[in-house]
C-alpha cells in the first residue's frame, strides 16, 4: 500500500499569529481574521453548523452535486488531463474531494489545508480505501498566497474549492486568489462552490441560528485567542451579531461588547465601549453573473454553472 506524503509549507509561528491577532484587536474598528475560528473546538462547531436547518449552503451544494454530478464531471473532464491531479483547497476531512474520485479517476490527490498534521489522519484513512492512489497533504495558509511547486500539480490539473469559502475574501482578494488558482490549473479546470445573494431573512438566519451554534462558533474565537495571545476575554460579556450588508453584498459577523470593559494581554490592552464590536468574518454573496465575470477576469474561459431549484447556490466549472 502506498503511503500519504505530508508537506508543511511556511506555517506561521505562534509569535507571528499572536502579533497578527493583537494588531487586529488594536484596529479601529477591531477585527480578527476568520482563520482563528478553527481550533479543534471551532472545527467541531463548524461541522455542527453544516447540519443546522438554517445553514443551507452545505446541503444545497451537496444537492447540486447529486442532481448534476455527471454533467459537472463531464465539464471537468473536457478541460483536465485524463487522470488529473486534483488539488483540494481547504480539504479538511477530505470527504468532498474523495467523492470526486469515482468519476474523475485522479492519478494524484493533493489535499491543502492550514495544517498538514490535521490532514494526516484523513489521508491515512483515504489510503486504506484507495491503496494505490498517490496522496499528498500540504499545510499551507493560502489566504495570503496560493502557490505549490508545479511538479506536484502537473499540467491540466483540477483545482477544487467547494463550500463557498471563497466568500471569506473581498472581491479584490477573491480575484487575486482565482488568478493564482488559474495559474495552478496549468491549462486544466477550476470546480468551485459559491453562495449566492438571496432574501435577507434566509441569509441572516443561516448565520444566527435558533440553537445558537453559530453564536458559540463566533464566541469560541475569543477562547482561542485567550490561548493564542493570552487575552483575558470573558465570553459572558460579548454577544454574537450577524447582519447582511447589502451595499457590500456580504454577511458580517461581529462580537459586540455588552458593557464598557478592558481586554488585556501580554504587551497590550484595549478598552471597548458598551456596544462596540469586533468584526470577525465576512461572507460575500455573489450573483451568477457577477461570479462568472470574476472568473473571466481571473483568466478562465467559458465558465459554466449549475444551481439548485431556488437559485441559492452555484457550482461553477471553468476551464483554463
Ligand atoms: C466556511 C467560510 C464557507 O461563510 O458560510 C459559517 C463560515 N461562518 N457560519 C460561511 C461560517 C458562520 C462559512 N465558510
């Protein structure tokens, strides 16, 4: 049986992460990068979010693949090499990537996520199910730059970016990432899931569910920061806020201070007024036309898309 290879590219040191978080906390307004949601607890809370009735993106994307999987795979195959390398961005437990194997028969699967360690377990299990497949786990924070040694990805690869995580990037940063993805495909294809603009009630409920799971996910960021930076956040003094900013076409998540309070950490402190917020996440919502245009600007030709019957979510295939 083959063995998965693991490769950690430029992991930020704890000191660098702490400095980045402190700079965000001192900003006006204060903000924190969404990547700090995903400690072990946060990853489990995100998995719970994907099962909420209000959180439609995960199951809607899965429904599009179930209904149109054959057509989507045909579109991918028309651009990629015969047994393509699949590069899975934000692969996590690798379940969505592995679901492509029967139709696309890749020669290599490259799972990319922030930590190669986190990928090790999922890839070891995957190797048992696919004993001869070439598996590679790459630890890379591609929110700053997406680049892999080209000999790993070869010509006419498939870059797979499901889950609507592109929504965390503002339009300029999304364009930059898509240009890097275009380069990485080397004449192949991009398969990407994108959440779409819809009525405000549906959007806001998806990010402020009745069970309070998303609130817990947002607040958990403060627990993570207490460990990472040594802040003294008291979670009882903060509340979850999610709102749709129509002008920017994005869901914003914030943490709002219940009362005037100080937050202290080694080397810094900040006062928060009652009602003052820390901006923790943007989740941009696109139109089909808007995202097709963005793909073209990034260098992709003739993007195609599939949606669910309500038009809530789009799956795009774009050839290089
Ligand atoms: C993982 C970025 C796709 O924006 O919907 C879910 C994260 N935040 N609920 C999203 C998230 C709150 C999610 N993405």
